[in-house]
């Protein structure tokens, strides 16, 4: 028929399809304290390379015991200072032995009468606390204000807690992906095989908190002997853009196991970051020192496995700025609004980025659905056992 247009079913069905929107990753790196790892690893008398914030840095311990972070490339002829040697309080360039201090100034050139007035490189503000090394990043070049200080960690320096069990992995994606987990309750069930029963977020100032209680999942662990885990309680707070402290208690049928979990990262560049996890466990009458050390190692391996579960998702997903949410999803957009404060100048931080925001997720429907799924999984396991 003249004027008739044949519209296929596929073409007709595209009406109203939601598109995925994604701007390019920021070229700017977040303002705030970033943890580079255990401070002890940098105290072996050698300079260390750290790739962070889109550049190569060098970490070295001066003679007074302090840890310093400089731009890794010598301002003389561009040699890599991380290949140099530590001489007293200075880092000596491997090319011409120019001596650089922790303040970024060249202190000595052995073969020269004087040091050029402009012999200065970039130096980063550092902090060593609770056995960890932090570096301050601020694109505006301002020092850290006292109100954004990283709080001291209970147990990190006490004899009745274990030493840190520390893991680190490189993740090939933008670090916003790890931040979204703060509000993502459902992924704990489907990705990490947890069973959240209570979930709440609080954002205020530079701190974003996740409060979560959960049950153990009998369908996700093999039957075994020994204490039976009943569930866990977690209060996890990001202090700034990259350092999370999680007061995490595991509830067993015969005891409560108290631990502190660290989830931290620093950007390598716009499309990769170094992910750190650390854990310490408190000793108790039912968990003396040797048992606590073994439990800390076991939990450290378990947490690393959990991070790998996340990584398998991140490495295959796409960046999405307009996620489509259901009623039982968390406050993703509010979290990203809070997170944005670290990527703009201080003068451009808007009130809604730092004002107190609270959201308690209604877990009625998720818990109902997940109980049914767990029961179905256990029934399939029992049937398979009978057949075997």
C-alpha cells in the first residue's frame, strides 16, 4: 500500500528504552588523606616506588625515622629517585648524587660549590598513624584542615589485639566503583553471600557511614564442626574519599569476635586504583593470642576473597552515571553527591554535599525473598546429598 511503512517488532519495542549515561572519568584526583599501606614496609632502608595520582612517587625514610614522599623524578636531569639510595636524611639521585630532603629541597650536590636556588621538587604531606602511612592530596595545594583528621583506631596499638593482616591488589577501574558499595545492600547477598537484615546510611561532612546487621547463610557454607557463626554487626565509616574504618563484630553461638576492618584505596590513575584491606582481631578468654592471630589471618583471606568477588563485577561492568533504581536500593545518588565534594575546590563545596543525610532501608521484602532463596538452596543441597 502506498505510503505504508513496515515497522518491525524490534523497532517498535525500542520506544522508551532507558539509555546508559556516563561522562568521562575525572582528570582530577580526590582531595583528602590516602593510605599507602603499612608504614613498616617503607622502613627497610631503601626508597620505594608508589604510582599514585597519575604520577610516580617515591617514599623513603630519613635518618630521623620520618617517612617522606616526593615526586619520583629528579629535577636535575629526570632520573628516577626511587632507584637511588638513602644517605642520612636525604635521598640521593642515582644519576649525579643530588641529595633531596623530605621537604622537597635539594640539600647538597657533592661536586658543586652551591645548590641552585630553584632546586626544589614536589613534596607531599605525610602522616604515620596506627602503623599506617597516609599521604595528603589536594589539587589546590592546601594543607589538611584538622577537622578531616583520620581517627585513631581502637586496638591498632594495644597488646590485646593482633597485628595487622594486610592485603593489597590493583583494580583496573575508576575508584568510584568501590564507593558505591557503601549504599548497595543487595550486592552483599548476591555477590558476597551475606544476609543483611538491617541497613542504614548516614552522610555528614566528610564522613559517610554504613550500618549493617546480618545473619549467617547456611546455604553458603559447608556443614562443619566447631563454633557456629550466627551473624555479624558492622558500623563502617569512610573518613574522606578513600579510607574506611569498619568496627565489625562476628557473632558465634559461644562468643562474639570483635575486629576492625580497613577498606582503603588510592588512585593510580583515572582508570585504576590500589585497593587495601587490613584487619585486626581482639584477644579474649575464648580466643587467646594464638587463636586470635590465626583467626585474623583466616578473616584476612576471607576478606580478600570478597574483594575479588567485587573485582570480577567491576572489571566487566560499564560506568553508569544514571543508575535505574528500585525502592529497595540504597541512596546511590545522595552518596555520589556527598562524594563529589572531594573533586571540587573547597570554595565550590555546596551545602547539600555535606549536610546530614540519613536513610534506613526497609528490609522487609529483601529479607522475605532471601529467606525463600536460602531455603530453596538448602532443599536442593539435601536432595543432591540423598541422590549421592
